[in-house]
């Protein structure tokens, strides 16, 4: 950790060319994020027991979907056959392809207000993802709403708004991207994650203390002596306050020690 | 009129019972304590402290939560004045003149005027709730699903118009919030929507979870950006002389009254609330002042008006919740959560069926305000000492507390992870200049809106024109449309931007 301020040095707004390569790459990554996340989950499934599909299945299914879905759709249009697309193919069509297109466009374009442009694009990604997630829900049935009607309406609205924000960011002068710092977000998230994972098996004392110390890594100004003392006091305080004073049920000690 | 007094008397009877008095006191104190901490706003405070009220009887729990709410608000103004860090979004404008007063060695009068203003506003708002409660409940009986839907549309439009920055971005945030509220089982068919077979999502995203992420964790992460100890100019000198001079009182009295009126009105409207009220009150004071240049240099009206306004709004925002069952802002939505846990369905019937609860809570607000003024002014020294705790020690503690709080709502580790994810998302929102408040309002109203829209269309057999043919609904929608047009008109846009430049 050479730079102690925890500042990401991802170029400055004065160099639009460099910015666009990074921007396009990030959008491209976003385009394939659902597939990658599923792969990661199924890989984790090899060790734990979360698996729905094996990693190999995930790769082949998504790979096939990414290659086939467009020809299938075009074929459907060409000869009027009704093809039912699988969920993976729909993901490729609804989410991944449009975002890849946007990534290519971003590579070529020079948004004049990057803050708005990338904000709008990300909202479009969220909207497309929601449209895909709602694609298995039935729509209008006669004059009554189906479960999928409202999510689809809002997905379209969000898509339109995101696109509008992005287009305005493209053509009007505006603020550059703000600097992202990695240190605070990373360690605070890690602390939260640690707490979530540890609370059930290891109990409040271990989880709270570990989360405290990890969160403290979030700033270079931490002095470990005082942090340790405060951490111990805080942990003991929480251990008394939540289960005893407030009567909230939560395990205090690691499960293996209690048994 | 007699009814009114009887009701209030009944309420005081409930609120003055020793246990409820104690709960009110504890709530106000804990709320102030957490509210003083920089980086945790009212919403995060209430979300974090929600679980501690689970074990209490319903009336006591709501009294305590209400105490936490205005205690937090009050604590926020203390930090604004003393440290120039608004503890809450509602006291952002208080920093402008409050901190200047503190720098001039007049921290004492600033604090006490803020307290007096809040108290006056609190008294007025309490009476207003009592007066408006019954008639509005009657009005609620005229409301069908179409009217409910239109009213909520109006609320959302309000939030758009009053949010700072781009109208487009605010609409986008509302759409996103509404979309998030759709996650989970569909109310009518039970179909699982956008839940990806995750069991914890089957019931939908927890409102407290999202609120904690977007307002709690995101704020902590953002505070770390500048380095933990950056720009924390603490007023180090001892605070001497709490009492305002007679001139201070004379100057601030009209400002307090104007702030109270403005705040009360903005609090009742859905989508309004305390943040907007304080901004509006400050701007209004500046507009009508004989010498506007005094503002920003320690004008006492600049403390009195927004502080009265935000407290008035904080309390009157209970009105739509208690009479119509519509939470007008995020904190009220958390209140709905607390009520549901205790098996209370907020709405017109609560007023009739559970007078203990409603009037007890209303009376306890007044008592709570009195407590705050009596207890807090002498305690200012303690709050200041708390502020001297360096942020590098404070923020890990806040992270841990928030995590425990979120976990204990459902005993679900997934909730904690989700809150963390929404924290990162909230950080991203801040970086791209998106306002999280409309998002939360959308999420609050989403389920109710969809339910009422679907019901309306079922009754009208798919005919959308009912929204325009029913007079009440048409009026509400017309107001909403007019507001939106006004907001988009360029001339007004410029004015509106000026209003928020101070923030």
C-alpha cells in the first residue's frame, strides 16, 4: 500500500482518451457481470454448498447463450416461428448485448460531463438487468395487472431516465468524474462482510471485534494501541447491551466452544 | 373542540405514566447521543435503534422511537453549531450561521435559540396534529384507491421538485426506488419477483437495510475519503453564557414563528419533510431580511428559522402517517416498520381503534420536546466532549453498531451483506451526484402505490380515466402536473437552483 491516502489513480479528466478506455472497460465488465457472478457463486459451490449449476455448466450455458441468442431471435423474425428463449439467452439479449454496444460507443465517444454520462449508463444497466429479472413474470391479464407489469413499466422508465441523463452528459458541459478512493470503501465493506459471515458460527464477541479492527484499517490514521483498547471495550459493551439489556437473541460465543 | 381537549388529556394520561416518561427520556437522550455523532443522520439513527424497541409494549416502543427521532434531529443541530459538521441533513443550513455564531463566541445563545425554536415549533406542531387529526381521518374515508394513488404521485412529484440538482436524476432515483420495492413476493399472485431464489429476498428488500446502507454506511465511507481527521474544526473554547440576550430573543421570535408555520406545512405534504423545511425556512428568512448580507455571518435568525422549521416538519409528518397511513418520508416509513412489528396497521382506523397509542404518542412529543430543552442545554458539555472523540475511533464503532442493528432486525446475516452492498451503491450515488432521498421515498411508497393502482384498475375494469374523472384524484394529479411543469420551466429552475446553492 504505497499511497496511504488510498486514492485510485485512474487518470484525470483532462485526458479524455485515457478515460474512455477505462470507462469502456468498466462498462464491458458490467455487461458480463451477471455471468461472472454466477460463475463465482458456482465456483464457491465447489467448496461450500451453494451450487445450483456446476462451473462447467455455467460457462457452457452462458457461452452458448451469448453466441446463439441473436441468430435465434433473427431467425424468429425471419420465418415468424415462435421460439421460446431460455433465461440465459434472454440475459444475453436484454442485458449483455446492449451494454456491449454502449461500451463500444463509450470507447468512441467523448462525454463532456463524464460524471453524468457514466451515472446514466450505470442506471441503464440496472434498468436492463431489472427488465431481464422481470422477464419470467407474466404481464397484463385482460385489464388487470400481472406481477410483471409494474416492474416492466418502471424498468422502461428507469431505462429512459438513465439514457436521458447519459445523453445530456454526452452533449452538455459538466463536471468530471470525482476521484474514487479505495481504502475506506474496501475495508468498511470487508468489515461488514466479516461481521455477516462470522455472527452465526462465531458469535457476537468475535464478529464485532473482528469487524471493528478491519473497519479501522479503512484509514491510515489509525493508531493501533488505542484502537485495540476501544475495540475491546466496545465489544464487551455490545456483548452486554444487545443480548442482556435489550434482550435480542444472538449468539455470544463461537458455536464450537458452546457445544 | 371539547373532543380535542379530552383526547389530548387522555394522551397526557398515557404519556405521563412513569414507564412511558422513562422511555421518552431514554429515547430522546439516545437519539441525541447518536444524532450528535457526525455521519449518522436521522434515518440511519432510527434504523439502527429500531431493534432496541422490539421488546417493548407498542405504545412505549412508538413513544421511544418518536423520542429517538426528534432527539436525533436535535443532536444534529448541536454539531452543526459547534463543529460545522451537520449531524443531519436537516441541519445543514444551521451550519451556515450557527457555526459563525460559535466562532464569534456566541455558541451558547445559538444553541439555546435552536432549542427554544425547536420547542416552540414542537408545541405548535403537537397542537396542529391534535387539531388536524380527526378531520383528516374523516377525509381519509373519502379516499378510494384512486385518490391514494394520486396523492402518492403528488408526494413523489413533490420530492422531485424539491430535491436539489437535476429533475431527471431525481425522477430516475424515484423509478429505481419504486423498482426496488417490487423485489419479493407479488402481493396479489404471490409470484416471486426478481428475488433470484434467495430466500431472504422473498419478503422483499428490508427498508431499514437499504436506508442503513444508503444513508449510514455510504456516509461513513464518504467521510473517510477526506481522511478521517480532515476539516473538523472544533470550537475548543468553553461555552460560556447559554442565555441569549434580549435582543437575540427579539430578533429571533418572528423567525421562529415563520419557521414553524413553513415547517408545519411542508411536513404534512408527502415528499416534504424536515430537510426541505429547513432549507426553505432559511431561504425565506434571507429573502425577507432587511439586510440579507448578515446571513452567513452569524445572524441569529439563520439559526432560529431552520431549526424551528425542521422540528415542526419532523412532527407534522406524523399526520399523513396517522390519518392516511401514508409515510411521507423515510423516517416515517421506518415507523411503519416498527408499527407492523407490533401488529399495528397505520391508517385511519388506528385513530379510532387505538386512541392510547395515537394520543399517547402525540402527548409524548410535547413532553419529549420539553425534556430536550431542559436536559440538553446543560448537557451540551457532554455532547461536545463526545465530538472530541477522534473519527478514527468513532467510525469503526459506528460500523459495528450499524451491523449489529441490521442483523438484529431479522437475525439475518444476508441483511447485513445487503446493507453493505447498498452502502457501496450509496457511495457511488454520491460520487455521481444522485440524491438518495427520492430513492428511499420511492421505495417507501412503491408497494402502496402498486397495490392501489392495481385495485383502482380492477374496480374500473381497466379504465385509466378514473384518475381524472374522480374529482379528488383529478385535483391531486392536477397539482402534481402543475408542480412538475413549474420545476421544468427554465426560469424557475434557475431560481430553484439558487435556493439550494447555500447547501
